[in-house]
């Protein structure tokens, strides 16, 4: 206890993310990132004594929640993940107190993104939006703080990028009019299997990027705009029509408070999987909506100004 005398406890109020020693901005929350090992119990011959020792180290995934203010290098990593490139990054989670004084840091090496969750969007919701990413590192190390204030290393972050749930635009090629009044888009997650590969005598396995699992997309449209979706769905379900040779594509654009484009997602291979009418209430004043689930074969993500135009050029 003598080593802690005079050291005051603190509240970890601010968390930052570094990649390759570059500070990329503050995140809303950090979870996970623990280091642990199985306890192995064994005996030797007829001796009744029991010995225990630690097994191979295991490193938990790190879950970070963040907004659109992160620096471009971080968004490049997110785009590479969604686009199926599976790139590795090394960096650190930095914790600071209320005064932005750095207190602790956790280094992670050769990490792969295993999941990215895009938030729910709703035209009537004025709250800020945050994405969530899960990072699977090969190794984690706890180290003492390097000192200094992390607010002084914000040169690459984008603190001006505000993102709200009501600011978005969704469209499907050929169904632009039916999508002009999409009222809500449910949250969805892109997931990638992370495989462990044990290499020789190294105490921890390598992380290998596996297959990507594309989610379905759920949108909500007013009843007056649902007819084109019903016709498409009935053509597949009842008339047994084959999907068109040129599969449907769509785009979800995230907008800033000034209607500038913060990011965009392209969806490929869209088709209507289900249509459900929301509950009817006699005398209700809410706009009657339909819930439409769309299948998705692949996605692309781009960040920054004119992101949707960039995806079209690609």
C-alpha cells in the first residue's frame, strides 16, 4: 500500500483512440479489452498434491462507440472492413480524467475489426447518433500513462461533425419516388468471423479474417408509398418471377446538420424479403407505415464529403 500513498483516485471521463501512434479522436465509450488465462490443474503420478498454472493468454475484444468526429485514418479502417479487405491495425486506448490528463493506456497489436453496428435512423429522432465497432486484437498490454493532456493531440480529429438520427437519405435505383419519404431505418450490423491460428511456440494465436455476414436491411415507408414494394414482392412470392439480371442497388447517406454528406453505404443485390403493416389504432394520429425487410448481398462504405458520389464512381 505504501506505493499508493498520495495517489488520488480519479474518474475516467474521456477516452481516446490511437492508431499507429496517431491520435484519432475521442470515443463515447470503451468496453472489454481484458487479458486473462485459463487455470490448468494437474497431478503428477501417485502424488496426491495438486498443482495449478496459467494457460495461454487470451485477449478479449475491445468494443468502442463513436461518432462522426473521428479522423480519416480511422474511417479508412472502417471502410476497409465493410469492403471486405480485412486490414490489421495496432494502436492504443487512452483514458484521461475530467481535466483531459492522460492516466492509463492499453496497447493492442495486429487487430482486426470483427463487427460494425450502424445506428437506427428516424426522421422524428433529434438525438445524436453513434456507431459501434468490435476490435479483435492479437495482443493487449497495459502500460503506464505517457503523461500530458490528450486534448492537445486532436489535430487529426473532426470535432465539427455532428450527426443526428433524423439526418439521412435512402434510395433504391428505380424506386426513387417510393423511397423519397422513408421514415426510419433500423440498426444493422456487419460481422466478420475471426479465426484463431496457433503459430509454433508463440503463446497466443494469430487472428485471421474469415467470411463476412451481411445483414438484412429494414426500412419504414408511409402506406401511400408502399405499392411498388408490394408489386416487387408479389412478383417473387406468387408469380415466381426470377430476380432481374441487373440486381437492385441502393444507397443510405448520413447527413450533417448542414445537410453535408458525412458518409454513405452502397447496398448491392437488394430484394424485398417481407412486408408488414404496423398496428392500426382507431382514432390514432400517427402516419400509417409499412415495415419492409430487404435482403442484401454486399455493401460498401465511404466516409467524407460527397461519399455517395465517390461510391458511384467506384
